[in-house]
C-alpha cells in the first residue's frame, strides 16, 4: 500500500488547485492526485474541445492565486493572446491549460490515473481503494469530485434511451455523434449547460432548429461593463429572511444602482448571508429565488450572449416555458410532452433530446461507488437540505453521528450542501487556499509535537450546528 501525506480524489480544477497550494505550503509534502482522465487539471468544464466555450468570469478576476489577481491575465497574455484585457473572457480550455501549468510546477504531486471506489479510516488515516485493487493511504483525504451527471428526468421512456434519441449527459461525445445537420433538437433546461450545447452544435455544423424547454423559460443574463460599488448593498448584520435580502436588492436597483453592480457587490458576503438564514428560509430561497439568482449571478460572456441573441431573433433557437411530463418514441426520434404553467399541454418532436438541467446534487443517487461506501459507513452525510455534503467552515466532512472528520475534507460543488456559492473559480480558489493552509498548519503542529516528544491523539470534533437537531443526527 502506497502512503502519502495527502490523497486528493479528483483532478479537476478544485483538486488541482488544492494540490498546488498545498505543495507550496507543506514542509514534507507527498500528494497523490487521483484522477481517471489522462490529464489532471482540466476536469469536466475545462476539458471542452470548443474554444467558443468561454469563462463567465473576466480574465482579470479569475486568477488561481488570490494574492495575485492578474496572474491568469498575465499568463494568458504570454501563452495565448497578447491582446487579452482584464475585462475579456478567455476560453475555458485555455484556463484549463493554465491550471495544468501550475501543476507542472509541483514535482511532489503525483497523478494516479485511476478511479477511487472506496475509502475507510484506519489508524488516523484514510485508506483509499482504486478500481484495480490498489490501495493508497493519506493523513488527509480530500474529496474534490466535482460535478455529477444531472438527475434522471421524469417520464423518459426506455426506448428513447436505447435509441439515443434521448441523451442524459450534455458532456458525452455520444450525445453529438450521428446527428444530421438539419435535425431538430430539444434541450431540457435553459441554463449555462444549454448555452454550451447550442454553441457546440453550431460549431459542429448543425443548422437545425433548437427548442429549449424549462420551467422558467429564460437564459442566463449577459455580462456588461459597469462600475463596481464601493461596498456591499447589504451592510451590517445579515438578514434572517430571504424576503429582506430580496427587498434590499430591489431597493438598491430602484435607487439607480446598476443591477449587475448590485449583484456583484453581494459576492464577498453571499455565503455569509446564506448561512445566516434559518433552514426554512433557505428552503424558501431554493424554491422561489434560486433560479432568479442563477440567471443574474452566473452570467454569459458578451460574445456568447450575442450569439444566443442572434439565434433567438432568427428563430433558430426557441424557448418554450413549461414542465416536462414525458419523452416518448416518435419515428427515429422523440416526442416531448410539456405542461405550461397555466396547465396547457404542448408537444415538441425532435431527432435528439438532450438533458441540460445541470448537475445532480443528490449524492446518494450519483452512482459513485466511493460516495456510496462513505454514506454506508456513516462517514459522510448530505447537507441539511438534502443536497451536496455536510461540512464545516473548513470543509471538513460531517459524519452521520454529528462529528466532523479529522481526515476527510471536501471543496467545490460538494460544499453546496451547506453553502450557496461553491462552484465558480473565485470561490474554488479561496477554498483551495484555505484548505491548504489548514492542512499545512496541522502538519506543522504535528511535527512540532513529535519534536517535543509529545504524543497527540485526536478524535472527531462535535459538529455544533443548528442543523444537527433538525437532521436527527
């Protein structure tokens, strides 16, 4: 069994940045980065082959190094486009190469091309089992598993799945294979995934009509230049009602402040506001405001928004508002039955139906052998609203018995179990730095104790959060 100081499961941006920052801070680092893809540092979003898929954060705000805000901008000017400015939006694939360039500077990080299928605690370590039966152990194990496939849609007939008229993942190459250039396509969802699919289809030469179906019937808003506000529009103590948050935002916009600047001013305190809301208010936000927040918060880069607007004006992309009822066979394609908000039924036929609803946050049904094992052992638990994973402010994972692990940690999408914002690079880099500093400090204390001849035995910390009682932990 191979032993290392740290084992990071997942070699996308979250895992790669954690490895990079940990390597910079640790005194005796041995880091194993477990990633099934041939290349670490790209993950799902940044392994796209399309240069039309742009970041939705400008180049001047997406550095992997928080202390050097223009680090990425300077890198991209040297290695990709000398004319790139801090307000331009670089391709996601280029950002992936940037992350890989950081990994290349960490010789103490070893990429194991494998999939982790199990993790158990043994003697204060995490022991990870890989698909080929190998076992690796680390003093800390970081779950940087990224996003999982979307949830299965209701009413999808098995026949359309077998015929590939329905495609469950927008990221699978099979989704685009064999599609006639004039074929009609239906997308379930109108978020950023749907936008990516439209761009990918057009880049491949597809010219058929595209119908995008969702309950809200709206694409994300577009980025536009605006002067940032000097301070957050919500000052002082965080509100404890979602309605209060909404009212303050509306008041600021009605007072003449640009809505983009208002939304951006919330960014540094968004998770603080979220954690201040009682659980019933968080549920209310998820139910009534989540999609509205996503539309204005996760915006399209201007060139992408321009392309989508042109498609909408030409009628080559059409938005239909309603809830999916079923997808059934229709000739060589599929028939999509939708119920509008008013209760009316309409149907759309397409050669291919693509699920663009976004990642599933119910990790119990994600199909991950690793997560299934951790759940079964009680070493992890879902967030208080049922999605993501339950973790403390440091990213340490909460067990079913209410304790927080001294060995298992997470960052990125999994932390949406307790946070509102945990998927964009500005949040990921802060989490990666904070986790690296925590682990490095813990390592330093352990070394100091050993040098002083003091043997320290640590157990689990009790997770004292208001969610415990409600969850019955």
